[in-house]
C-alpha cells in the first residue's frame, strides 16, 4: 500500500468547487451584460420620445402659423389662460380695502360694534329729521288759512324779527303788562266802535286803560260806500274828556289806489277838529268778511299791498303816524310786508303768547275781554311804544 497519493474523493471535490466558481462567474458577467443592455434600451427609448415631442411641437407651430395666415385664431392652451391667478389678486384687494381694525367685513364684526353703529346711524337719522321738521327747525311759522287749513311758511330773512321776552309779561285783572326791572314799560289799550255799545271812558281809565283805538269809519264790503262810524264823535270826545291817549282805525274795502287815497282823505277831514288829541297811530284795517264775499276778494297780494301803501302814505302826508292792522295770516300771506317795513304793525292774535315772528308795536290779544266801563266783550290791546311822547 502507497502512503502519499491523492484520493479520488479529493479530486471530485476540487472539480466540484471549480465548477461552482465558474457558474458563479458566468452568472455575474451575464448580469452585467443585461444591465448594460437595459440602460442603453431606456436611453434609446427616451431619445425617441423627445424626438417625437419635438416633431409634434414643430408640427403644431407650423399648423398655428398656417391658421393665422388663413385668419383663424390659434387655439389656447390651459397654461395660456390668465384667470388662474384672479382669486389671489381679489383677496389681496379686499385685504387692502378693508379697515385695519377688522370691521370691514360682516364676519369680522362683533355684536357690540354692530350695536354702536346702529345707534349712531339712528341718532344721525333723528337729527336729520329734526332739521327737516318745520315745527322744530326754527325756519318756519305756522299759518291757519281762512278755510281752517294749517300751513308751514318759511320765515323771511328780510324782515326785522321781534325781540319780546314774554317771560316779562304779567297779567293783572285780565290786562297784560310788559315789565322790565319791576317797571311797566307797556301801555294798556282797548279798541272801540259802534259795536262796542256805550263806553264809560272815566271808568275804563280808572280800570287801568291808557289809550283807546277808535274806529272812525268804514267802506261797505259790497256797496263800496264810505260811512262815518255812528259813535265816532261821541267816542272821541269822551276819550278826550277822560284824558285818554287816542288812536284811530279805518276799515277799508278799497280795490284801487284811487279808492285808498279817497279813504285816507276822508279820515283826515274828519280828524281835523281833533288833530291835537290824536297821538297814537291811524291804522289801516283791510280784511275779508266772514260768511260772505267782499269787494277785495279778487285782489292779488300785490294789489292789496299797493292799496295799503296808498292809504298809509296819504295818512303820513297829513301828519299822522300810519299803522297796518291784521292777523298773522293777513300780514304774512295776503300782503307783502317786505314792501311795508316803513310802517308800524298792529297784530291781532288771540293767543297767550303770539308766534308772529316779525316786529310789531301793538298786539290785540283778546276780542272778548272784560274791563270795567265796557258792557259786554272788550277788545284788549297792549302797546310796546309810548306814542304820546313821540
């Protein structure tokens, strides 16, 4: 038996290992070849795709150019439209326009802020309504027309306003007095005519009357005839005897300037014997007739103003103080007082406090008053001017 030889089992083992190594090496090289081949394939496919897209783009551009030459508009692509960024811009505008305090949108308002805003708006509306309300704006005065209808009339800025403070007015035995610093600065008067009846002038003087306004005469509202008051002579002589101050009034229905001058001349002629005793004004009393039509119904406001001026100028020409008598409606609506500012006014308004806004010298406040010496209702007046000392 030999001791150093290689056995068959070893030889088989070497051969097996060598075969396994060869197989592994073959697999590795095969995998590398496939990997290299795959990369080349993908690269080739990508190049073919890009080449195809380039060809399509060139074809589209060529087609678009042909369409423009043929007058066709090129087709828009989605990315060519500009509306995609509208909403961010709008949000940015809203953000810029809204107030910094966050009250610009409904969502940002809180109930407390909304309540304050509502109250502020309501207050603004109330102030605006008050300014537009003629009863409270201080620019209008209320007129009651002949038919009883009420009307707010704008107060004229061209007429002098009265400045009487009626907190200084006091009433003593039904007779009004204007007091300043505890001293009476007004004068008590009554107006009388044949309708007053018998008058005891000494008794009315003792009752506190300072002056009388005596009706001298009138023109008929239908016939147009001028007549002397039936009690004129008796009344003026009784007033002179009682040493009362005397004023005169005439009831007119003149419809022309000539008739107004005629009335003024009639007054002057009948006053001549008593001229020295007439210290108070001679008043022009024109008005409508209750429950009937008068001669002056057809006169315009301008006509009545012209007639009034003619009478008053006639009275002034013979040396007496002219005066206009009328109620609030007559003085504001029926004649134009802006053309009669040179004459004193005798206001007739039966109110506790008159609301005639313009200047007046005398106020008839009661046509059914009570005074000792006159039977029945007496027409009571207060005068703010001492005409006897003029």
